[in-house]
């Protein structure tokens, strides 16, 4: 799910200079300058991208390499059709720390599903391909993981919400997680701000591609939430959230916002999950 639905992540006119200056600052740093002399932590950072963002996703990668601590690995998933279209500036970042992997399907579920296949016993942090993450973004998430090692930790959440008769409300009525949800199981991690998954957090059915493409073709966050519930894994909003990530200027030419938010397809996809797995919050 490309989660640009939260107003705090939307690009405002006054934020354009910050975005452009951050882009220039990251672009001017050498590969060695981004990573030298930093401590590594046992975390894999994973994201997926699409053709229209190939020219800018390198900025997201640079912001991850520019963290105050380094992950053990950064993985970017692209469709196999893009193997010969990798921009030179993006390819130049590859090495022991960062790799580009290729999938045979387009869905954004691959940013976690395929990385789980490669790194099944690792902490995995997922993020979006249209943001520049602040230097303490990863260290703050890992700090929360150390405090709550069995929980899924997210910097951005919503509360899956029902009316007084138990009917699922439209997605736009699902409150942002600045306050506690009515029930702990209702906390829905949203990908834009970054989400940390501890090892073994999700039900083994997370890998069922045919099923997730049938039930949640445009809503990977909902699929992962269902897999967490089936595995009795709790999700929490990070207590130590820093400044919001910086949207990359020009990155929203292609977005799922229209269909998922305006057409309320997040609600219909969650209903499909509830019915198939007999989920109850």
C-alpha cells in the first residue's frame, strides 16, 4: 500500500524547499561518505519500487545509508522487467550493504514477503520508496524493538474502526494512531513511516501469493496485519517517533490513494480478509 493518505506525509508548498535541499545534500555525499565509521545493527531494511520512481528511489536508499546506525542489509525489490533499466546512480550504490533484487510480480507485498524468504530469522524494517528518512529513524525503531521485542512497531498507525452495531467503518473514519485504539488488536501499522517486524511475527500463510493477490491486491499493510493477528502478534505505535520523513518532490505521479482511499477499497479488502480468515478484533 502506498500510504500517502496521512495528511502529515503529504507534500505542502512550504515543504518543497526542505525536500529539494535534502535531496541535494544526500546526492552530494559519496557512497563511502554515507556509511563510513558507523555501527551496524542486526536489521534488514526492505522496500519495493515501481518504474515511475526509478529516478528518485536512490534518494530513499541514500537516506537509509545515511542513518546514524547502519542495518546489516538494505534490499530494494524491482520487477524483473527492469533489470536493464537501472539508473547508473542507483546501481552505483550497490555493494555488500545494499542490493537490488528482482521479483516476477508487481505487488508491493514483495517488500516484506520476499525479504522474509531471504532473511527468515532477521528483524525486518519496511519503508516506502518516496520518502527521505531522518538520520535517527532506524535507531529509534530499533530502540523500540529492544523495549518491545515481540511486537510489530510502526511510526504511523490507524485504528481499524467499527460503529456501535459492529459494522466496519469507511477507511477514512479509521482514526490515526496518535491515541490508543479501543482494542489492542485494532492497531494497524501503516508503511510510510517505517514498520519493524520481529522474527516469527507473521503467520506462515504470509507467503501465499495467490491468496494475497486475491484478497488484498492493493493493500499489503492489511495483509500483513491479518497475518499478525493469525499469529497472535501485537502491533504498537512507536513511542519515540522523531520528525516525519521528508517526501521526495515529484514522487507522487503514481499512487494508490485514489482507489484505496477515495473508492474505499481498503475497507472492502479488510472485509475480504475478515470473511476468509474469520477474523474478529
